[in-house]
């Protein structure tokens, strides 16, 4: 678990005690005796003042504990006042104490460890101690035993219960005011041009407090050294170049920086330029980083490093390139490293490398730290890729006095073209187990060797050095397919891995499905259905890809596609057919499955309303479809005059008088479909109706009279009605349309009208005639 000391104490940290992340938490088995420590104890002391760490332990297990050990991890500020014979010490600080006492179940004991806060402790700050109780049998002694008396456990009430089980923590608040003053140390060096000198710089802790940052690992005294212009660093043990400021080097004091200690650093410089240069040496300069910033006197945080370079005897001797490191006409890659040997009576300061294949100095060289006369160079010979050309490399050497060597000119052949070749069998091929001869056809002519490895990055199996480029491999299911790496004289490489699949198992036909747009069902169990035109799909499990497929229906080959084929069963008259699927994988392993399939080629049946030639009127009418099929209806929709769907009922605009056709489509779940058309007659024109024979308007009637009507309509008259005073008194559906009017049934004055209905339901009413009696 994460140790809870951070939760307990981090709130009290100061500049001298930055972290407790380093406090060790040893791991012990959880099945031993149960020990419980006391609660956190917080005490206070001034620098040099005494304090006690009172510890408590209780055996909360069911068995007695024969012997106890408490391990101790304390900060530097804990100064032990006693050196007990049963405790181990390193550098005067207690590491552990062992007690040869038996602790009964439920028993509690205490022990007091006397300390003093060291006189040079930073204040205010907080010191920390961590104490871990465990059976003595699980402890291994370290350090040196003390020479004093024996420390004993004393019976006593438990001091609370630690939240961390058998761990107890002590926090010491160091009171008062006691800081530290870090002083920068500079230096002065002198030498002649081209020589190497040693500059010593550093930092001193003038106290009065020791700085202890061992817990955080942060150096309390960071020394920033500016490298003088006109010099170059040869070595700087214990220091490093600052990446964000390459002309600066950083050096760090010890994490525990005691009062009066000085940390010095030796930086070896080569003097490359005449004159005097003064640069700053600064301790803990301001930065966006974790540094100690509580220095008591910042006025001495800076010092100077003075470098004086004088002229020696005038240097008129040019450097000599003893060996350019290049071989004439050698094949080289586009980026070519080489090692030049150059001498000079003083020192070579620079090597210049150029090439005819590119404009500009595309080479750089650096001096070898291991061999003074060696230079490590790298030159870029082409900006292209996968090409070849001839080039000339020129090397010149310069010393500090400006003398230049005779140029060394070396012709080379730039080969930036990687080898090319193929694999046979091709990569990722599926193979049966057994011996396989792998050949590498189309090999580049300049290949000198081919390494064969057990997979990419695996052990080297063999190296091929000449044609025929081939390798005998024993293919097994557990073998790693080999990889080949071809190399040419320039060192260009090309790697191909075979990634073969060794497959001796037949494919498994998991299932064969009718794969329709509206439904699917399994066919290979012998109870499935297909339609007149269907997609049949196979699901297959195999380590290798399927490379050959045959679909057979009633003994005839109908398709070679995989995994799906389109089956046209319209020519099959029987209600069933036998389907067989035969497949072969890339390794040649076969598999097959045969099964009967039910065939439904019939389109759904349906009824549509309105019926054919139905008369409709108004601006719209409703049409419906009711479809049925033995395998279920998947879809119905109105196709014309409007394309609407899916649905089973639709309202359609009537349009002009005359014929209006609606078209429905219906599809069953197997994809069989049919179109069903119905034509209605739109009639929104009222019939014509008139009195054919009847008493004249305003006539006086004394007896029963006959009234006859004429009515016509393009789609036929359904009925004509006689209305007296607006009420129907008689209806005639025959074309003679004759009515008897008895005036005695009505008042002295009454009105008569005729009303005709056509077969579509349109009506027309004549004007009124008024009669008296």
C-alpha cells in the first residue's frame, strides 16, 4: 500500500525537509502474529534540545510473540543520546532494536528512545521518524551493535491504535530560527593557446544549519557554471551540460550538505582563443524548477571564473591528415560515418568535410574523447532515396592559429539503394507441415549476404552468402516462420518476413444461411427456406484463407464465389433442393457440407380496397392492402400514384374525373414479391335531372297527378327522389322515374322538387315548383 506518512506529515514540511517519499516500508508476510503500534506522536525541540520518542506495541493476535524487533528510519536531525547493546547503529544512528521478551496475547508494552535535535538542524522545520514492529524472527541485523546498556520493553497501557497497523510515526517540530548561507566559489586559470587547463569551482555551506534533502533527492546547492567563450569543455566530472542553455554546465552539492563542507568541481577546458574572459559562477540561480531558495545571504551567491589565454610560439605548422578514414571508390551509404586521424604540433580545432554530390558542407566532425588524434565524422551524400551515384569527399583540418592541412580528396560510390528480392512461397502463405524450401527469386545482383533469423529479431539460424538463395525450413505448427535480411556492400539492408501459416486442419463450415434483405434463416440444418432468388452465405472458421469454393445444387455446380452466392431457383420445380458446399483453404485442406433446402417461389397473396372499377368521389380516397404468405410478409408499400411506404393503408388524391390506378407492392420474408394494381373511377360530376312531365309551376291541383323525371350521368343514375316541402316522399331507381303526387296529403300550398343521385353518390336537385289545391 502507499505509506500514510505523507498524509500524516506533509502539512508541516519546510525548506530543509522536502519529502518523505524515501522512507522505506519493508514487506512482510501477512499470516504472522498481529502487532499493533501506537498512534502518531508529535513533539517539539529547539536545535540542540532533547526530545523522547515514546513507542507502544500491543499483541492483538491470538498467539504469544517470542521476541520483538522495531526497525527505525529517522531523519539526520535525530541524534541518539544512547548506544544500546540490543540496537544496531550505522554512522551513530539507530537502525533497529531487538527485545528478547515474550509478549502475551492482549499485552501492551512501551519503550522510550531518547534523542536530541542536532545543533545544526535547520529551523523551523519538521523531522520525521518511522518505527515498524515485527517479530524478532523476521529481522536480519545490520549495522554495529551499541556499547551501552540493554534497552527493555516496559508493560504499560497502549498509546492508542495506529491507523497503519504495526507502523508508528514520530514528528518533531524544530522550533526557532536557524538557516544556512551558501557561498559560491570561483577560480582563476591561465594557459597558452591550444593547451588544456583545469578550473576548480564550487559551493560552501557557511551554516549555521546543515541542509538535508536526502528524502527528496534534490541538491541543496546547485552551481551554475558559464563556460567561457573561446574555450571548449574536455571533461566535467560530476557536472552536466544544461540542455536549455548549452554554454552552461550544472554541478550539484551532496543531498546532505553539512555546515563547513565545500563541494568543488573540476572542469577541464581547452583554450581555443587568445585573451581574458570572465564568466559568472552562481549558486541556485532563479529558475522554474525545484531549488532551495532560502539562502541567508544572497550577496555571496555569485563568484567569477577568470580564464586568461596567452600566445605561445607562433604556430605556422599546418595540421596533417594521417588517415582520412575513407577508402577510394568504396561503396558507402547516403549518411556515411568515418574516423579520421589528424595531428598538429598544437591542436586541431576543426575538420571540414564536403562532397560534390551536394552543395554546402553537409558533414560534421567531433573530436574523440578516447583517442586525441581521432575525429568522428559523418557526411550526408545525397538528399534522395533509393538511388546510386558517384561522389567525391574532401576533408580539410584547421588548427587554432588558422593553419589548414592539405585537402584529402577521396572518390566514393554512393549506394543508397536497398536490395530487392521476393519470397517463394510468398509471404503469409498457408503451408502444410513438413520440409519447405524457401527461395529468394529476383535477388539484387550486389547482395553479398542474407541472414536468416527465427522470426523478426530472433536468433540467427544461418547466413546465406551466394546463389542459389534458398533455405530449407521444417514447417511445424509451433515453429516461428523465418525472416530474411539481405545486405549489399554499402550496408543497405532489406528485411522480409515470411509470416507463413502452418495449417494441417480442415476448414470448419460453422453454418450456411439464407441472407435476405428482410430476414435470414439457417439452411445447413435441413429445415431452412429460400426464395426464388436468394443470397446464400457461408460462415467458415479456418486458420488460413479460403481460396477455392464450389456451390452445388442438385448435383450441378452453380457458383464458385465465397462466402456468398446468388441462387436463382426459379427453374427448380420441386419444393426442395439439395445444396452442397465444398471449400479448400490456402493450405489445400478441404471441407464440405450437404443439406436439403425448402424452396418458396410464390409471391404473397393479397386483397386490395377499393375493388376494381369502384366509383370514388371527393378529393381523396383510402386504399388498403392485406397480404398473406406462408413464410411471412416483410414489406408492403404503395408504389403509385405516390411512392409511400412501408404501410398497409394510404390516402390517395383523386385528381380529375376518370380512371385512377393505384399500385401496391408486397414482399415476403424470402424476397418473393408481386405488384397488385387496382383502377377506380373518379366521379365528382353531379348528374343531370329535370321534370319530364308535371303540372306547371303555381298550378292548382284538385286530384292526384303523375310526375315524371329525366336523369342522366356518364357513370349511371343510382336513384331519383321526389321531395315535397324539402322532404323525400318517394324514390325511384328505374329509368322511367315516375311518381304519383296526391295534393290532399299536403297543405293548401306546397313545393315539389326532384333530386337525382349518380352511382358515385353525387347529387343534383331541380328548382322548386309551387302548387295550390
